[in-house]
C-alpha cells in the first residue's frame, strides 16, 4: 500500500474507492490507475521529506492507496499521485 497525505483543504474531495493515477518517475517510469482504500480519521505529522519548507512542520490526513499489479516500487520511494 502507498501512504499519501492530504491537507485540510482536500478533505471534502477525497473519498474511499475514488480512482487516482500513480506516476513513477524513476526507472522504469510507469503510470498506473489505482484507488483510495482507506482514509485515516485523524491528522498526523507528515514525514519531513514531504514538507514544502524543511523548517516548517506540516500536518496531513494519511490515506492508503492500493498498489496495482505490475507497478514496481521500492520501499520509501516517492511517487506522484494525480486525482487527489
């Protein structure tokens, strides 16, 4: 599963089972369709590598996205998500 974080302003837009596109830019580059499988009920401190400014902590609501068959990802790899 992929863990993504959404901000307060996106809460109304994201629903379980909604379709998203996953964009992997590292070799081999891939684009795949998937879906949101779970939304966390609480906001959490996001991992520091996802903060827009490394000196200002950011909070987000974690969501889980299913990894589709055939999409080859490494643990900890950052990918793009379109449709959130």
